[in-house]
């Protein structure tokens, strides 16, 4: 298997067609095995994956330190091909509670200093605020990242979970490599205004949640018991009747996957890959087994008839429940 590359916007680097989202190795999906997590990062690099995505607030720094260890213990040739994508700005309390977002220029510089140390690198390849700070204009936040680029600490500016208006304002301030935002068969909200805007401006999409946190992976059982520290235990799409409805969509997708001789996860990822070369799916594999399955999506070819069948099985807006609890939905950018 050969992992193709895709340009990260008109200003960013070439990256692998799939990236590795590392959040689940540290936070929000229950306990994870550190040794297996590091082995999974190594396996991804060995397979040709170049883009490693994290956030400085994932496990309050745990995830960055884990990636730092994985990079430090990887062969030099693999370490040198790795590109780091880091989100910042989310504030946490010692008990793990969320406390808003900070996009002030002084905070941007502070967050970057800690991330560089935890990752053990001399620069961050793509740097982005995780959510828009409602009290700080995006121009100020992006301007601060641009200053870090001038100083050599960052290579490219990214955005995360913002709408078309904010994208335009940010792009008028500095070149933007990519927008990281949720995009999957059951989360297609970006198609209305966000995706046309990024394409007009030459900005790529790094799509997270391509399996909707495992919901459309084909592996989620309706009677699965979730730990209290698992985000999905509180996610609307995983509750009661919503879950039952959403799993019927998965079963419809499974029929198509079986006809193609692939797994549900592979056809769901392949659908995102098929949406354009400006979209780079992030797979949230926490084990080498799941990573191998996800990488298999690169060998899945979908023709027009396949895409039509998939979208008839899982229509846009067919999912029951919001993608985040109400309190967190309020922080997602619509402008």
C-alpha cells in the first residue's frame, strides 16, 4: 500500500492522504494503553502517515508528551517526516472541567512555548486555536501565530471549527493552510457554506470525526457500556433512541461495505477521501489493529454509483442528535 500525498492548502506542506488524530490516546474515550498508543504512532509513521494531530489541552498536556515520546523513540528518518498539527486555547481546570477559550496574543505565545517543550520539537508545523475566543478578534489571534512563524516557531496557520465569515477574516490577515472541522457521512454541515469558502480561498480541510467517534465504524454495539470518562457517555448521538436510530444507518452502510468486500469503517473513510483532494481525513485509531483497518480505506475505490448508494443509505442530516452536548455546541463557530 502506498499512501498518497495531498497539499495542505495553497500555502501548506504536502501531507499524507490520511492523518492520525491522537486525542483518544489521552482523553475523552476512556482509558488508553500508553505503550500501544506509542506503538500505533510508530506504525503510522512506518506506513507513511506524516500528519500527527493533537491539542495542548488533550489530557492537560498528556497527549503532547506522549507524541513527544513517540517521536523521540522513532527512527530518525520517520521522526523527520512527521508534521505536527496543534490546537491551543482551550482552558481547563484541575478537575478536567472546561473553562472557555483564550486567543489573546500573549496567551498564544505562552501556549506555544509549552507545546514546543512537551513535543520536544523546535517548531510546530500547523498551529490553530481550537475554538474561536468570542472576546478576541480572530485577526489578533492569527496575527500572533504569524509572528511565531516569523520567529521560526511555527510553519503554518490553521483554523478550527469556525464559519465562513471568520475564515474570510482570518485569510485576509494571513495565509491559512487548513481548517480542521468535523466532517463525515453523518456530519455534513460544512457542505453548505464552509467548504465552498475554503475552496474559493485555497484552504484545505483536515476532517476529524470521520467515523463519528466510532459510531459509524461498524464496531459500536448497541449495548456497549461506556465509562464515565468517555465523552460518548454524554454525547447526544450515543443516547437512547438516538443511538438506536443511528445504528440503523450503520447497518444500511454495512450492506454496501459487504458488497464491496470492505469494512464499514473503510467505506466511511473512503467516502470522505472521495470528497476531494483538498480534504485530509484524520483517523482516531488508538491501536495498531484499528490503524491497519483505517489505512485499508486508501485501497477502496468508489465510483459514482457507489457514492450514490452510500448517500442514499446515509442521507445528509439523517443522524439523530447533535454532535456535541448543548453546552459545547454553543462554542462552535457558525460565522
